[in-house]
């Protein structure tokens, strides 16, 4: 039986306070693993990651604002937004002729931040 790593960093996040830490959960079922894989597939897209980062930075943006921030056409932005809406990552609200999008789950912001941390750590290791 494998022992737990004693000096591992503890995730102190309030995005999911009612959910047990990953090391305290039972082994993932096949269904849970498939659902997690589907989520990561949605996030494994450079455009959608850039969109999420723009939304984290600015809080809420309309399609035109996102398109301008990313240097993309509004139609291309709309197509990618739909994927994030379908997964429940974003919410939308209408104001006049514009629809504004925002991240509705703090875990998404935390995941993006931790992913950037991993990338930054890798860059630091490669420089050393």
C-alpha cells in the first residue's frame, strides 16, 4: 500500500470548500475519469484558455470586447464561448444588444492559476 507524501503542498482554496481534497477522495470511477477528461478537453484549447484569462482579468466582457482583446473575429469568439457555456464554466447576461460573459465558478480561475504556475515552474527549471 502506497503511503501519503508527508511534505506535499496543501491546496488552500475556497472554490470548493464542501468537497474533500483529492487525496481524501476514493479512487476515480471510470465515469468520473471520463467526465474529467471531457472537461480537460474543453480547456485544452489555446483560444478558450486565452478567453478565460481575459475574463479573469476583466471580470466580464461582451463578444466584441473579447474579440478585440484576443485579436479575433466575433464569430470565432462566439463559437468558442458556446463550448464554455455548454460546460457550465461561463454564464451570460444580456444588456441591450450585447451579451456579457463571465466565469461562474472560482475553481476555473484557480485551475487556470495553477496551470500557469506549473508552466512558470517548468520554465524556471529549464533556465537553471
